[in-house]
């Protein structure tokens, strides 16, 4: 069995069943120094590949009232950070961010992908799904917003899948009578091919909570490819 990922504009043709991540996510401890803490949770949708346990890092765009140390004045700005996991704990690239106050709301827009993705002004541009199945990686995105008071235990980012997974299976109904008279019968599927697929596009990252649902906003390019794989 081989698995192939497609951009979500093609999700109406997706055959994979829904599933859910069996990991509820790691709770991050909000320190008394008011340092911003962020941690991921991956939701279950079509083509679940990436899970909370498998993510080692993700990128987050933070917009709000924060300071870059516990002793300096906070300012309203936008920061692009990478959050990584080390020995089971999550931490962002230096400098850390500290909440400016307890009531000013902030937004958190994030994405995680091990492949190439170029981010600019809320859009992942030129994202390409390779035709080599073994090299394909999942793409998950998330959005959350709230205040320091709302996120006393840290900011949970509920990641949702932006790609769909198509599973191709070969089925054969065994005919015992025919097989008994043809003992040398062998059925072999050598491969498959799916053609006329848009495998490149621009994804507008979400601007509403992804805690319970998500509808990807893809703008597909004119790049048409064929996906094929040898099964034998």
C-alpha cells in the first residue's frame, strides 16, 4: 500500500477515513515571570500523518503587546519565532517574549512542515507536493488568540491538516473454484498513476481559531503533475 498527499483543493476526492490523534498535547507551564509559552496539539482530519508526538518544531507568527525581557517595556509588534522541543519541553528562539499585561489580546498563527515552504504576509507561497511519495511531508497549520489570563497554562495551538491523503489499494476477490484448476495463477499489481493533479499552490494561513475545524484556503497554480508508484 502506498500513500499520496494532495493539496486540499482536491479534498473532495480524498478517500482516507477520518481519524483522531491519540495525544492530547503537552501542557506548558506558564511561569510567574509571565514568559510566553506555546505548545502544539494536532487535530484529526483527513490524511492524518503529523501528530503532536511527531512534531519537533513549528513556526509561529505572534502579534500583540510583548516585551523581549522581563524588565523592559512592552510594545505592540509582530514577531516570527521558531518553537522547538527539547527533552519534552517547548521553547522559542531567543529572545523570549513576555506578556505586556493580562488583558490585551494577542494572535498566534503557525505552521509546521519538514519540507520547503516560503512564508510572507500570512501566506505560504509556492508550496509544492513532490511526485516522489517517500519524500512527501504533511503540512499542518494553526491559529489562536487571547490574553495572558486566557492562557494561564500556555497557548495551545490546535494544528489542522492542510493536505489530504489518498490511499490506493488493490483488492482481489478470491475464486476458489478457478484457483483450484489454475494452481499457478498469480495476480500482480505493478503500480498506479494519478494524473492531472495540481501539486503546487499558495496557502493563506488561518485567521480564525482552528481548535475544532479548519477549511484550507488554497490558490492552486497551473503546475500539473502525475503521481505514480510501483506497488510490486
